[in-house]
């Protein structure tokens, strides 16, 4: 029968299908969609934790580091003075390794701030503002790339200096010397500070310019980054490094925007009217950054089939870093750990903030110094509170992580039966089994003692069963073997006097008439024995 055009149209309009015929595929797709929607939430949880840790390391430079430097200098002076009054002591060290590191960081900050004070920020602003939009766009991209390269190189430079200064002297010299490393570290921090100052100035020009083309191009640059990242292959380790880089970049932009606001208010003699124009632009930049990060991580996890739960693992890694830095046996300061993990080096940004604030706010009166002291106390209080909060959060994450590990790998249950029949005998274990080395329900079970019991009993069973051919596919009835009706106990009484008393007691307990563990031996147990010699 030939189908007409009417039949074809009717079938196309009324054709049905059942999605439940491929239920598994559609269920998996729905779960993937739900996982895709959960990525921004999990990513922001990790971002918030890492952001606060980077902020804590940044505030450390302004609050605790000056106090540690002053304390280290005082200890150096007092110990050196006491040493001159006494006889020379062999192996005497005036400073501990951590105190040497604090003094070196203080020297780097002081020398770099001194060099940076000769840089005219107004001249930089007008030089950048006079350039065309395309030149500024290219210049800003070059600064971003250079900033990432400086960050990856800078921590190695600082680590080399700190290790050279604290390395034990009983080794052969394999370094350039402390002074050489100090000069290179000061040069790096100074150049990196100039670079972030140029970034802040370029961003200032883009925000305050009447022509918003530059700001629009800079915002669209984030989506170009999205195009370059989404279609690359990522493993969990690579995704972790990229997530840490996003944390550092977000704090970096926040500090740059604060610097832009301070510079703009200074130009308007602290008139707050331009502030309401700046805030929407700054919020737009941050929103674009956040949206690009969400889309980037959501599609990367989707295309590479990475679970959204991986961001919780990243947070746990940061929590362990923070907790380990507070131990007495810690091998590094928390700010240095953050620098290595996140690629966030707080010294150049701290110098930028100090340079802008010192040139924008006058502090040449008693009122100004009082404001500095009050602001420092507030900053110190906030830093201490933030560190305590992060420690508490880290302890909570570590406890939850350990609890989840214990649930995944619970302590193995103990039994006194053969390994092959453990699934038959562990359900009805007695509360106490006489003449055994371990108790099945002890509060602190010992896996090793339980395995010893199992091994000994397996050996005894092999000795008591003698040579008769019973293969795994044999038709011999195990009921006729009479293994469980007292024959083994009679062997002990009739001729097996050479058995140790410990083995006899285990056999009596196992084959007693009232023993609840008494049962038939399965074919699985006899598979390992080639011959059974029936008595």
C-alpha cells in the first residue's frame, strides 16, 4: 500500500516517541546540567577562602611585619651587646632564621620604597593619557603578561635570598652570596612595583576618560581570555593552578581599583561627587571579571569531565597550608606559602599602596600622625580577627575531611573464622570467644591479631584434614565427611599428642558441640587443599 502525501503529513504531525526508552542517557545529561549549574557556587566558595588568605598575607606586610622587624633588630642589638660582655661562644648566632628573613624583608621594603619615591606619578599619568586607545589597549595587555611573568619569577628570587641567608654554614658555598641576592631581590621588587603602578595608572586613564572605548575594550579582553581557555585540555592539577591564579587576579584588581579611587579623589581635592561616577565603572569591571571566571570554570569542568567537588578539595589544600604554617615545626611563614601556592607576592602591591597613600594624604601634622596610629590599630585588629577566622575555618575543613576519610575506609571487622568463609560467620559472632587472642567487639580492635588468629586456624584445619581426593567439582557429599561432628576432637585424644596446647584449645573451641560457629565446610574452603585424609 502506497502512502499518500496526506499520510506523510499526518505521521509527521502525530509521530510520537518515548524518552524513557533511553532513560540512562537522559538521567546522565540531567546530572551533567545540574553539575554545570553548581560550578559557580563551588568556585566562589573556593575563591572566597583563597581571597581572604591572600588578603591576610597582604595585611601582614602593613601590620605584623613592621613589628617583627623591630623586634628582630632589638634582639640583634641586645644579643650582640651581651656577646661582647661575655667570652666568645663557638656557634653563637645572634638571630634565628625567621628573624633573619624578617630583617631582609624589611630592608627590601625600605630600599624599594626609597627608590620608588623618586618616581613622578603625575608625569606617568599624563604620558599614558596622551596615547591613543589602541596603544593603551596593547600596553595594558603587555603589562598583564609581564605581571604574571614577574610573579612566577619573583618568589623564586625571594626564596633564593632567604635560603642563602639562613643556610647552614658547614656546607661548601654554592651560591652568589647574600649581598648579591639582596641586590637582585631589591631590583625585582622595585621593577614589579613600577609595573603595577603603570597598571593602576592605565586603569585610571580608562575609567576617568570621557571616551569609554578603552574601558569597553579592556572589558572585552576578558572574553578573549575565555575563548583561549575553555577549549584547552585541563587536568585537576592544571585547574588548581588556574583557580589560584584567578584568586590572585581578583585581589590584584581590587587593590588597583582602590588605588584608582584614591588618585581620582586626590585630583578633585577629596570631593566625593566623582566617587558616585567611579563606583559603577569599578563594579562593572569586577562583575565582568566574575562572570568570565564563572563561565570559564563551568565549561572547563564540563568539557574535561571534572566534578564540581574538586573545588572543595582545593579549599582543603589551602586549609592544610594555613594549619601547617602555625605549627612549631613549620618550615615557612604563611605569607610565603600563599606566595608559592597562589603566585601572589604582596611586597610590590604593598609598595604601590604605600606610594599612593603617602603622596595623596598629607601627614605633616599631629592630627595626621594620630590618624595614622588609629588606622594602624584598626588594621591590626582586623588582621588578627581575619587570621583567627581563617584558622577556625581551616580546622573545620580539616575535621570534615578526616571524618569523610574515616567513613570511606572504616576499620575492618574482626572474626576468628577462615578468610574464605568470613561472610558466613561474621553475622553471628559471640560476644566473647574463649581461648582466642582477640575479642570481636573490643573498643579498639587490632587487625593484626585478628589476622594471626585466622592464619593459625587455617593451618590447624589443613593439618587435621587428611588425604582424600575431593576436587571443587567433585560429587562426594560433604555431609558424609563428618568434619563437624566431633571427629577432630577425637583425633586430639587418640593420636595427635604432638599438637601444641594452643592449637588444641582452638580446635576444641571450634568443634565443640555448643559452639555457635559450628557449621559445614564449604567447597570454597576445600578448594585450596588437594587431598583430605579422612580418619
